């Protein structure tokens, strides 16, 4: 059986076949992967995915490092980011630290941006140099704009979306998607999805059905944040009612809030009742006073 050599780490043990003096099939054993110096732990991941705007952690697990230095290098421009705990880039988002319990030198990238995606090299200062490569993938954000038409007896022939004065078209696959659903006999939903929005996507978005006035919402995209953000409330334009809601969430599986047609209908109904009472009540009071006189 394979045994561990003294003061030497054994990753695996194998067999070699060979002929003995008599040409027979005797087998000898040899050690495979004996390291007397630093080596990379093969169990460390080499493919990391981080959500846009979050923190990424790239691990480099080095065994038997002794007094050798560990550097992190960005491959796309060969820029040395860190050497041990020292940082050699003006971008303060990059930092390296050691987790001694696992012999892991980790490169931290704060507030990940799309341009951070790529290959990073963990290099050990041996002669010759030893390198371990980690691929960083950046997942983008998604913004969802929903236009809900309720209490409409007829489905609109079309629903157009506008960004400012420019009509939003559906041909930019992978960047924009437009879907229309008939949720109920009197309810239609139009859904505009912006994938990986940038600052240029900020602005006023309008939903314009064929048989109603448009509703609009203002969208703000902050490039340093994980997702786009929207300001403003849902807009009521006419009856049948039209409401536009802007929702945002992360693309990596975070649950998104849902504005259902029934909830919007109830809220709009209450608003209409309150407005009606406010308009009718003065006339009722005047009529009562006149009748008493």
C-alpha cells in the first residue's frame, strides 16, 4: 500500500508496470506529485461569478508556501495588483488578504464592474515562477418596467414603449425584451426588460397603448450600483385605468417584487371613490341647505 513520505506531501499514488529479471509481470510503485516546496491546492476553484456591484473574492490556495511571496496580476494589461498584503494599484477596490487556516491568498474586488471581468493570475515567487489562473465573470442587472391596463373591455391593438421621444424597439435581443400578456378579460400587461442597463438608459419611459393615453415613469441608472433604480409613483391616466410600475432586481436569482393587476385595480378604485366623494359632497351639502331654507 502507498505510504506518506516523511516531511513530504503526497497528492496521489500510482503504479508502474515493468518486467522483472525473468521478463515477468512484476509491478513497482512510485509516488506521483511529491512536493518539497510550494504548490497550488487543486481543489481551489478557478471560475468565479460575481453580481455587478457586489464584492468578488478570488481564492488562491498555496500549500507549503514558506517565505515565498504571492502576487495577483490582472492578465488583460499585466498590471500587478498586489504582492502579499501590499496593493500596487490606485484603484482602492482591490485588496489581498491571507486566510491562514486554509493557506488561501484571496484577492478581493469591491463593487465589481463589468470591466473587471477576465482572467487573474496568482503568482508565487519561486524560480521559475508558479501561476494559478482564476476567471472572474460578472453578472449584470436587470430592470423591469410593467405597464398594466385594467378594466378595459377591449384589448389594445398595440402597446408602444418610448424612451424620451424615441420608440423602444425589440430588435436588440439580449439587451431589451418586450412582452405583452392578456392576464384577464379586462387586464393587459406589457413588460419592458432592460438587461445590463447603463447610464444612457436613464430617462423618461412611456407606455402608450393604442386606445388610451400614455403613462410614464422616470428611471435612474447608477453605474456603481448593483441595479438600476427608479423614482416616482405609478401613474393613473384615465378609465379604463392604466398604471406603469418600474421594478428592479438582480439577475442572479434574487426574487423580484410583483405588482399584480388586482392590487393596482383596488388601489385605483379607492382613489376614484375618494375623488368622487370629494367632488360630490359640496353639491350635496348645498342642496340640503337650500331645501331647509
